[in-house]
């Protein structure tokens, strides 16, 4: 024991190299997992990692995979994801994931190597202007030219990444700085050079005004987003309490799924371009809309001048630039969604408001629900993609399950048919729409939750963009399940070509798909294929019970479209439905082009 204390004391007093300073700062920030790929400009850091058993490094196969894996880790835990890549192509390969994290408000700290300080600007081997390249796609970025600044920069980077609206921060460290000896300071001693103190508490007067407006509503709705997830589990609990107190229906963006339980009768489902029939009609016809932690993006609003035309709008967001950015609102409240929802509950009670009589509103909602906007024609011989996800949900809903997705039709079907009861169990690329997100995100989520069931609902086109990360799962014994909804098309591209481009299917069919079963086996995993509805359940159970990484090739109907769908230039109450073809046929002209 005495020997251990003496060794730790010596470590604390002896000079540390920049690389060792970085590693110690990561430990002091509570980091346990890093996703990365080594290269010449970060070898000193990798050497320091070799001596630090408290940091678990996950060797990915491509730097984009590192960033998406870190996103999956962050989204499923609420903790920041950490990435370590080399200079030049290492940094540029990571940019897609960095932009993805910025768009979806995911906290990342991305550490990049850089050529030595005296070589910067000389077009040295594997040099890139990482700070310049990432300036527009990060919350903040740093080029650390002095080892004396390094520890403080790292601590500040974590503060910026996780405070306010979360997002990615890049730290670019020249190789010579990694070798230099320098001082170390801990998180408590660090003095942040940038005065970043986002407002978390909302204006009490505006909150009281908002609750008075809500109390008088006849047709209210809560429109919730990923900000509820980012605010932590208490925010989701507070949302449920507020919704039950007021009796108002609740809908959500793609990124907000799980903040409100899908089993609750007040839940309307996802809204927007491929949202539920009832949620989109509610958004169009409501008289008071309370937007909590969402940003009125174009996939939600549709045609702006027809968006919820008769409503009073209340917008809660921690990012002041989001308020009145896309949609003018009547009451804008800046602050943390969780804190403000709790204050809304207090203001509702202080105002003496009772649950209003919304009988007429709910009767109208039930009429919209009865339309069954997600209905589809089943086929006893062919697996419909909707049916595949329904069965996947039914067979996994009672387990500790985390779902990631790629991007496309399968992503929307997953949002429609997989029902989430808790936050942080749904990870998808919303803002950027990054194909290839789901597989590495599943790697990150499985690292964070080793005993959970982690499933990537994938498309056969998207999953090939980062398929190499399946090898990462094999190496680290991560039993992720890649459930490929295989229709042999870039499904959403094909759907738009059918509806918008006269059925001219330009380069959207995959002519040379791999045999996914053999591919899984070649990479050291397990391959499973299902081709008929009768065998689907048994094959899904086989996938679940396999304690190794699995590629599941689910062969589905090739030309199924994803409905409901709000066409370009249309309002929420002008959705296309596909269950009986009536609404679809009326929106298509004689040449097969959608009437917009």
C-alpha cells in the first residue's frame, strides 16, 4: 500500500509530457472509453495510452466509424463520446461524424494529431488545416501550440461539449507538443479562457405566461424533441408529469423518441414528413403548441406558411439562436428543457389551473387515429418491411434493447413501428441523415452497455458504407445485431424517383449486393437470412440468442413505399397514405409524377 502511494506521489510531481497530460485529463474527466485509429501524428498519445489501464481504447476500421461509435456511446449514456485520430486524412475522415454530432446535438470531444508546430503551413506529410476545416461544424475547436495550455484546453473542451446545447469540440495537438514536458492541472484548478455560461433557468414571467396560455387552450399539443433527451432522464419524467397534469397530447421529432412513453394514451407518435396521421393533423389544427427542445426543422414544418396556421406557439430551447429562427413564436423561453418543464409544473400549480376539458379535442384525435395511417397490406408469402420491424419489436420489447439505424426507408419504418418507452434507447442520424451511421453507433452503444441487446436496423445500401466496423465488433466481442431490411434498392431514393421523377430509377438499384451471410462469416461473425414471413420469428430469436455479432439478411418486398408522407410544398393535413392507394392515386398525374 505504501509503495503504491509513493509511486502515485512521484507521478504527481514529475514532469509529464503533453501526451501524458492529455491522458490524465481524460481520466480526470471520467472518460473510460475512446474510439480511435493510430497514426504517426498521435503515436506519443498512443504510447501514453499503453500505460493507462483505466482508458479502454476501441480500435475502429475507419475514422468516420470512430465518430459514429462515439455518438452511439454518448447518445445511449448521456456522457460525452471521445475520439482520437491522426492528422490529415485521419481528421478529414472524422468530419462527417463531427457534422452529424453538431446537427443532432451530441457531445463529442475529438482529439486530432497535427504535424509539428514548425511544419504547420508547409504542406508537410499528412498535414491538413484541421481547425479551419472544422470551424463551421464544431461548437468550438483548438490548435494547442503550448504544452502549458493543454490541460486547461482539455477540461474546457469537455465543459463546452456538454454544456448548453451539446455538440462536438475538436482539439488539434501538434506532435512536438505531445512530446514536450509541461505542468498538469486538474478540472477543479482549470480556469476557462472562454466565458461560456449558457442560460439554463428560464424567465419566470414568460413561463407563467406560457402556462396561462396553455390553461386556456381548447386544442393544445406538446411538440417535443431531442432536447428532452439531452436534458437527462429527469426531464423525461417531468414531461410525463406535465402532460398528465394538462391532459394535452404529446408528439415528437425523430430525435425525441423515447422521451414520452409510446404506451401512454396521450402519445401521438412521431410527427413530420413520415409522421403519424394523427400527430400531423394535431399539429395543423392545434390552437396552442408548446415546443420543448426542438428546433422547427424543415422535416417537421413542411411548408412554412401553412405550418400550424391558427396556433399560438411557445418555444423552449437552450440555444437562443433557435428561437424565431425558422418559425415566429409568441413566447420564447431560453433555458434547459428539463429545468423549464419543472418550472412549468410549479407555475401551473401556482396558477391554480385544473386539467382542462379537452373532450372535443380528444374525440377529434380519435377520429384521426381511426384512419390508421401506418396501415399496410400484409402478404403471406413476402416479408413486408413494416411487418419485419413489428415482429422485431414484439420479440425484443421486454429486453434491455438499444436501437440504432442507418438512413432511409428502414429508418422511418423503425421510427413508426418500433415503440420506445424510455429515453436514450434510440440512436439515429436525424439532422445530417448520414448513411452508415447505425453500425458503428451500435458498436458504441454496445461498449457502453455490454449486457444489453443492441440492434442496428439497417438498409442494405446504407450498411455497406461502414460495413468494415463489423470487424471492430468481432475483435472486441461486441454481440451487436445488424438487422438488414434488404429490398435491393436505395429505398427512399427509389420512392422519390417513383413519386417525383416519373419512375426514372437512375442508379438506385443495387445490382451486385454481397451475400451478407457469407460476408458475416468471412469477417468472423454469424450470418442469418429470412425470406418468408413464416420463418421470420424463429430466425429473429436465433439472432437474439446468438452471443456474437450477427448480420441478419431480412429479404423484404422490393417496392414498398414509406407512408404517410407529406409531399414537398404541402401542409401537414395534405399527407399521402399508402394503405389503400386512394390518397396516393389522387396525387399522381398520368405520367406518374406527383402533383405538387
